[in-house]
C-alpha cells in the first residue's frame, strides 16, 4: 500500500500576508498518521484554535480560500501552502501560525516546496487513502464551469479567458506529481490589475501585495513587473496552482481529472462540494501499485463546503 508521509523536520517561515500586510510567523511540524493538515492559530492570550484543513471548514472564497472554526478564528490565503503540501505528498502536518493569514512569500508555492524538499519526508505506518472519482460531476457559475471525471491519476485541466491582451485565453493540462508541480507550477504568482488596486485597498485587501510577489497588469493592458513573467502562461499556471490547493481540502487525495473554465476559488469549492456530496460519484480507496481497493463507497460528504458568498476575481 502507498504510505502516508509527514515532514522530516520542523520548518519555519516569516513573511507578510498579501491582503493584511501583517508580518506573520509560520511553522510546520511533523504529525502522526491520520492527522491530516491542521492549523494551530495562536491568540495573544495564549488560546490555541485547531482548524482542520477540510472543505467543511471553508468560510469564504472571496479573493482567497479561508478556513475557520465556530469561535471566529480563521486562516486566510491557505491555497498556496496547501498546494505545496498536497503536491509534494505531505499527508500529515501541524501548521502553527501567529496570525490569520498565510504569508504570501514569493507569490506562489516555490518557497514552501523548496523547504519541504530540504526537510525531507518520512514514510509512516499507515496507508494513504484516496477519493476515487466514479462518474462525472459538474457545476457552473457566471459563464464558467468546473467538473470532475474518472481518471487513473490526479490530473488538472484548467482554461482561463480574460478580456485583456496581457492574458487572453490560456490552457494548461498535466497529471500532478511532485516534479511537475515543482518545475511547472510552483513559481507561478498570484496576479491582479492596477485598476483594481484602490478598490482593494479601500476594502482592506492587497495591503501586502508588491511587484515581488504579484504579477500586475497596468492600465495599458501590459505586465508592469520589471522582470516580466516567470512562465509565458504564468496566469493559467497560477490558476492551476490554486486549484491544487483548493482540492487539497478534500480530506484525502483525489484520483480523477479536475477540469475548469473561467474558474477560481468559488468554482473549485463548488465542484469539490458536489463531488463529496454525491455518494455515487466517489469512493474512498487505498492504492496498491496501479489498483484501487475500496474502503467504503462514501462517507466523505460530511466535509462538504457550506454555502459561500460570491467569488471576486
């Protein structure tokens, strides 16, 4: 059976939140089998909130993915670190944070990936479980759609279409692996438009954004970052990175193809909710070589996403 893994050593980070602009200290700690990804949010009083990184704890998908608990504690912009953990095969880890937003670091997942590779992984005496997609599931929103299809591996097919010459229509398709994520997706940065900056600032967002961690498109429909893009199609690659991080909230690895058009955090969450809510669309399995052995037919629906507000691109 494919084993669960945790990290080989504690990993520490420090950086600013892209929306809050606040300096945050973050650390990853090895965890026992079947822990999953759990955020420990520390308050000044010493109180610690434990928030599991599962779709049932998603409280918002506006601008980023946010998880929280019933007492009001939350962690924002979790998608980049979740994508790194998921893609690099980390099943169990405790994420300690002294704020409410994951630091933006390089604008993608590259810093997290390199740190995980440096710490190494430790195989654990427990089988990794997978959510196997059994039939197509589709959701639609504002002219876009997202869907799951049966597939033997974990595949992403993402297409975007923006009415600006700097982006236009872009598509990226790949089976996910640590190497593919590290080399083709991890460095893709979050992006936005200069015309939206004042509105975002007024609403308390993008306070930590800079040309070091974000791709910015100017009023002339050109990328204003002096060094340009890291990939010719960096925009769609970042959308794939976000989709990987949002899928990581399934509570287990997904065996299937995730396809989206004009997607974002909201559609990612809706598609995952639809998949987990339909017992006939998925099964929880353990993988031995190329074979998937069923554990039970359903049981993941409890992780479904609650009704969320409108998505803001």
